[in-house]
C-alpha cells in the first residue's frame, strides 16, 4: 500500500559538458494533450531557459516521421494513453533520461527497461490525489447523513415525510469511527481533511507503524479490526496481486450493521459478489466510484442492490482539476532541466507497491 523508504539507484545528475537546454517532448495521444494541457503550459516550457521544447505537438515513438526529433529528446512528458515505453521504443530515444507523467499511475507506461536504464520518473499522483480526497470526504459526510438513501426515499414518497433518523442505525458525523484502508497519498490526504470533523480515524496499512500513525493522528490497526470497529470504511489502497479482493466476504461480514463502504480506489480491491450479497441483506451501504468491471453490465447485481450509490469513476481529476496535473508535469520538467533531478521522483524499488 505504501512503500518503505529506499535509496534511489540513480540521481540522474546532468553531467553534460555544455549543460545546454534539455530537449523535451510531449509523448501522449493528441486528445489527451488537448484535454490536459493549455497553451499557457506550452508557453511555460518555452519560457524556461533550461528547456528546449522540440515541438508544440505530441510526438509518436511509433511514427517514423518523429524519429529525428525523438532521437534528441532527454525528457518526455507522458499521460493517459501514452504507449508502453518498452525496449523497442526506448531505443528510439537513446538520450532519454527522464519521464514526467501528467497523470496518477505511471504503470501503464513504464516498462522494466525504464528502470534498467536508470531513467528517472515522476508522476502527478500528488496533484491527482487532491480531488480524490475531496470526493471521498464529501461522500463520507453525505453517507453519514444518509443523503443518498433519503433522497431516493423522498423521490418515491409521493409527498409523505421521510423518517431519516429511524431509517438507519447511525446518522451523522459526530463521534463516528472512519476506517481508512491504505496510507497512500490519497489515504493521507483523506486523513488530513478528516481532522476538520469530530471523528475517530483508524488506518490499516502493512507499512504504517505506530510512530508514523501517531504523527498522522490516527490509530494503526489490522484490516479485521478496522472493519469491525468502523462506521464508515473508505478504500485508498492500490490494486496489486496482494490487494485483489482484499475486502472479501470475511471482511465484509465483520462490518457492523449500519456501516458504509466507500470505494474511490479500484473495484478489484473488493469481492464484488460478496459485496452484493452483503448489500442484499439491507444493513450495509456502499458508495462506489469504481467497480469491476468499471462499467457494470446491464444485469450486474450491484446496479440493483439496496443502499448502493454508484458514480462513473469521477473522483479523480476532471475538467478544471486537470490544470493541477498539467502544472505539476510542467514544474517537474522545468526542475529536471534546471537541476538534473525531479522534486518528487518515484523510487524504483517502491514502484511495485504503488497505485
């Protein structure tokens, strides 16, 4: 879930004798480029003395027409839909030393060959964590007030009053226990925002020790304890082989009647059939921004289970929130060009346990 501190294998210092401007290129699909980056971002790269932007449009490592430009590139800016940087594509960029990813997870882009060549990598995961944490906390507050269920009851009531307090074992935020699964960037951002609420926070993460938990103002517990003790459980772990179906039938069975499960992480972290079974009992609620599959088929059980509120993966950066991603990628690119290092690099040895 979180990674242990380790020492990076490469500092990627700039030891070129001339120390001229660093050649930079966008390597991402055109629609992604148009969606994420504004003319001001391109202008900021042109204005940086240490940067030489080789072209204002994205380049394609599979297009022979871009081969000449890519052969000179030292840093690339990638994003959603960028091609996997395998050995074949990396060979077309022999001078490449750095990758600035303008999205959260870089796993769809970075191949093992990237690490083998000591290419340094950074992502905009911290920027993307902001709207996810905002959304998660908003869902926690609304779930605690039974906003979703009571809105549905009101719509079906034909004018009859809705008994909010009598409809559920726990109503409101005051004094409840919120269980955060995963002390990831998003998990920590959620913890920080929950400090504004009168709640007790438990965190389950195999890499979070008691001392660090104390510094965060939370209590570190195992997953079973968290599930049994929490009024609301919010998921912020990466989807890894070890976390697939982490919230299984046993864990769901431990959740108390009246509890709510909030998932803004990945659908595969939860056993979908086990969740549907528990929801069908009528004593658990779920707020799901992600499911597996991500787009549920028409007959999927979760489309009709009670106390279930599903959104189409909207917690991450959308609309004007994309400005954070672009700004972060540009700042990191300028930092690398000026100093030879990113300000927030990914540690290669921790890559496997990141989202």
